[in-house]
């Protein structure tokens, strides 16, 4: 089993960007341009490596390979995006890899593109790229090319050697458990061994509500691979497990006018097999709450007024500052109730929230994460 933290270190230490490996400061698939560029790189790496895995490492400075990290990214719907836009789509896995020097909310993103030995192309137009386009890697660049020759397998031995040097061992596993338990000692850290091999660690602030137990500030890591499977500072999560599987149900707190309710968002089941493999299955449970349209019109217009003042640099009054706290969530509710322009208006004030209202910006990212789950299901 590959230790993904070691794999990233080996990729950074021994290779410049090339035909099987790319690195990025960040990606943004919430916008068409970012989505198109990401799909282009997936297409190019897949086509250039018909026999071996290829990788994209996200959260690294290009000049000096400094690991600066990115936000935790839930990849559960990324394959849906790839299937929607690519013909002969490869199997793509996005994993969140924690590094000891990064803050709790930062990880390194690792994208693994599995070989399919087929030519991948864009299925339809996106941004400035046309449907039918075929991309390949030319050194460190992803370039459109006309495919008329057989692709030579030049990377398999190199990639196999890199992956071999990143194999996990008992020392790495024990170090990972101790690191997790020490780092999360304030949040009730626990571990369990599945199938006498897989070590799963998790932690969270426990809260009992009636006959149910929920956790917030949840962190879940598969220690064998040094992969963070789940992280959230806001949501409530229920956790259950048996000898073969580990299940979480994620809830989101939504409402209007001081009346809030927890809605189940998504169920994730990690199932461990006897053949030293595991699967992660997710199912969206979310049913968008519906509210009175007259109330929503009032909130929508109020949000628009606050947004316009932020853009113009005008000072908010005390009442507007209180409404701003809930603005990302209420814009999301408006969107889920057919106010189609709500999300675009929310995106317009992203830089103002990021620069001046840290807590509201965290809520913004949460709203966009929920939207991404719903959109690509």
C-alpha cells in the first residue's frame, strides 16, 4: 500500500513537471475557466500515460516546491464532472494528504489518473476549448495535438520506481497513529484496526442530542495511506462502525429567522475487504428545504443590498453586520428555492468576504461545498 505523503515527497524531490506529473498552487473548478483547465490537464496526462498512473500535486509553489497546502476538498463528485465532459474518461481520484507543518484546515491535494489505454478527448465545448479536442503532455505543458501515431510507453518504469519507494511500513503507520492522537488530544481521538491491517483514526467534539450522538470538528484519517478522508469545522456528523465498515452521515444546519434544523447531507461508507483493499461509497441524502417565497424575496433583496454595499466599500450598519453572518447560507437557501442568480451574487462578494470577514468566508466555502455536492449528484 502506498503512503501518499511519501509519494508526494518523491514526486517533488526527484522530478520536474513532465509527461506523468504536474503540480499546481491551486485549482478552482467552481468557475468555467478553472474547470476547463483542470479537464485539459486530466485529458493530457491520461493520453500521455496509457500504461501507468499519472499525478497532479496541488498546494505547491512552482518556483521552489514549497508545500503551502490548500483547503480540504471533498472529491466525491469529481468523477461525475470528468464523465460529463470527457470521452473515454479515465478513473480519477482526488485525495487530501495532511502534512505535519500545515495548519489543521490545510492539506496537499493529490490527483491520481489511472491508465485506460484509450484516447481521451473533450466531449463538448467548455470555455475556449472545443468539443473533440485531444490534449497531450509536451514536457511540462498540456497541449492540443492531432493524434495520428501510437503512444509510446516511456514512463512506466520511472513511475513504478517512484511508487515502490513510497510503500508504507509498520514504522510509518505507528508514527501516523501517534501523531494523530497527540495532535487531536483535545477532540477525543480514537482508532480502530479493520481486517487486521487498516488503521483508521478519527476525532471530534461529542454532543448528545436526545438519543443520538453527534460530532463536530471531525477529522478522519486512513493512517496506512496518510490520507485525510473527512474534515469539517462546522458540520454535525454521526459515526458508526462494525468489524468491516466505517460509516458517517454528515448533517448541515440550515434555516431562516432563528429557526434552524439539521438536514442529512451525505452518507459515506468505507468498507474494508479481506484482499487488503477498501472502497468508499457516498450517497447524497440532501432534500433541499422549501420556504415561503415572500419571506425569501425579502431576504434575497436584503442580501443584495448588503452585497452592493460591500462591493462599493460602504460601511454596514449593525443590523446588516448581523445579517451578513448568515448571508452565504441564506443565499444558498434562495438558490435551492429557485432564485437562480443567488449563487452568482454570492460569488461576486467572495474577495470582500475573504479579505475582511474570515468567519463569513468560512461559511461561504461551506455553502459552495454543499452546492457542489448537490450539483454533481
